[in-house]
């Protein structure tokens, strides 16, 4: 599941990106085969950071959460 990280909160992408021109028709980020098509990878700040983050063109941080 993809989530948007904003000020310590996790939000569903569709609640924020519904009007983004870079999002899919359903308002989801363009996520395909483990890569974000509408953003860039953000380097991890520590070796312990195991959560890959991406920054979309609108400035949000997006991460994939699995459980």
C-alpha cells in the first residue's frame, strides 16, 4: 500500500492527489513495478532507514508500506 507522509501522519494518496495531473485516473500515484513514475527517490538519511521514500512533483513524500 502506498501512503503519503505529511507532518508525521500517514494519508491515503487518493485523499490528497485526486486533482493532481500526474496521478492516475483513480487519484493514485503512478506506481509500477516498484517505481514511482511521477516522482524521484529520496536518499535515506541513515543506514537504519528501511522505508524507501519518494518525493512526488507536488512535494509530498510517498512511501510503500507492507504488512
